[in-house]
C-alpha cells in the first residue's frame, strides 16, 4: 500500500466528498476564525506491550540537552532530531510488570480508578470527550499483531481495537442504506432504554443511604456520558465519508508491511480529519524480520545476544515507523491551522512496561511535533538522586534504574500534552503538574 500525501495529489484523489474541515476552499469563515484563536490539535500514540531493550534506547544519562548521541534503536529519528524530545527518568511510580501496560496513558491502575474523579480515563479518551462530535470518530484504537490495551473510558471500559482493514473500511466505505437505518434504530432503542433506566434509578434514590446515593450518582454520570455519545454520533450517519485516496490494504502480509500500512492509515485519518485521537499498539509474529520466536520470549532476553539482537530489530522498526509518520505529517499542509500537520499533531512513542523483565521504571518515551519546543534529551531527577552526595551524582544508568521510583511522574507529560491540546485542566490521572522544561508555542 503506497501513499504520497503531498497536498495536490491528495485533493485530486479525494474528490468532492473529502472531509470538509481539511478543504481550504470549503472551510467556513467561522471555523477558520475559531482556528486562528485556538488551534485544532491531534494526538497519536504508538506503543507495544513489552517495553524496550533500554541499553539501545536511551542516550547516555550524562548527555542531557541538545548534544546527545542518538541511540541505536532511535537512529531513524536522527533526521528529525529538531522535531523530537527524548525523556529519561519518568514513570508512573509503581511495580506490576504487564499490569503497567494499561496504565500508560493515565498513570492510574484500573483497580485504583475509584480513587480518582475521572477514574482511569486514558489521554486519548479525554481528548475524545474534548473534541466531541467535531470528527466522525471521537478516537481510533488500533492494533497490529497485538491487542491494544491503552484506551479506557472514564467509566473504566477498555476500548476495543480495530485492525488495519477495519480502520480503513470505517473511514472510507459508505454504509448501506439498510445499515444506516439499522444504526438509527439502534440509537433510538438505546435512548429509550436509557430513559427507562434513569427513571427507575431515580425512583430508588430516596431509599438509599449516602454511600449508595454517591454510587448511584456515579451511575447517572455513566448513563449521561453514553447519552451524549449517542447524540454526537447520530448526525454522522447521513454525512458522506471521504473518498479513499489509496487502495484498501491487503491482509496476510508480515508485521513490517502491516505496520507500515497502518501508519499510512493513521496519516490519512489525521489528513481527512476523521479523528483527532489515535492509539496504535504493534506486536510481532514468528518469522517476521527473519526471526524465529515470539516477542514475549525475546523480551525476557537475560542479556543473551540473539534475543537482544531480535529486540533491537523489532523495536528499531517500530521507531522507524514513528519516523515515517513524522515524514508524512511534515509533508502535508494543515489548512485549518497553517503550517504542517506535524506542527499540530503530538506523536508519542512509549510503553507502560519499561522492559520485558517486567520493570515499570524509567518508561521509554519519545515525543514529536504538536508545537512543542523540541530538540533535546531531557533527563529528570533520577530515583532518590537528591539524597546522593554531589560527588556521587554521575552514577550509571543501571544504578539509577535500580534505586526506585522516579521523582517526576510520567503523568506530568500527559498533562502537558492535554494542556497543549487546549484543555484547561491542572490535573490528569496521577500527575502533580505539567512537565517542567517542556514548553510549547
């Protein structure tokens, strides 16, 4: 599946049904004026479920700032050095191995969600609520040879993921009249059920104690959230979908081909303004990249040369696909905001589990685009570093990782991304504030 998204070829292939927000000549003056005051922002997260081989991922901890040597796994980002920021010593402050994977975009473990006002809602779903019905899909949760475990609603529901063909069809295949009628009837039926449920629940309220009344109010919030989503989705039933500027991706290819095709679909989703919040988790299948084995097995490498080499190959390709997405977004004009799509799209690569050895310390994190001021390797205070003597501060990366929880929550980065996206909030998940030293224009 080849793609060339320079502006002219895109518009020629798209036809008159291209999504209106990205057609300069068809954008309303009101929308254009609004965009000048408050840019339209997008977010993409690329992840995996096994972490990374950290020795090939992180720059030398003693090379903060702009003059750092690009690590082996990140070499494909060298050409985008001025458009990316690397972070070190950020995590969510708990242990748990694989249990860290679904915590990545919230900083909140699902079992502790009841302690937070918004539960364990993930960053992408928070953005989906913020953008509402502005796009056909409030968010897209994607997976390539792996389940996407990142996306959670405020009610704690994990958002199911789509593969590349399902995503392509959802974006570009027009529903039949029968399916549209069926969907309209489903919306009507759901609203009727919700009306009944709310009436019955309200009749119970006076019979309950204070704790149960609080739980019931949380239930009401969940119902109201669902009602809002239904109302947002209904108008899109009769709006035409964009015409596909590229052919449907073929199934059955290797991981490399599938992930590349998915990256192109992500670029098209941003380009057609089909959604403004995307997560994508990628995996690996035996035989891909000329490797024999499984991702999980490789991740428990024990410093053995063969699995380490396999991880470098797999993770290096994942990062190269981030670089490819940056290429695609950088090459496309942004008619809503001006500049390029990359200028207003934050692309985050990272994982909730730091390494295959089940560590959740020092999460691998790289951010590109979005209007942030990039170009540096940012090293935050390491675990218990403030307690060390000044003569001991230049310690090895391995020692820092072994000493415990990072002083700066990774959720502070998530809050910075949300504020940069236009949300007027001062807390998100387990954050304590925005990320010091990360600025945006």
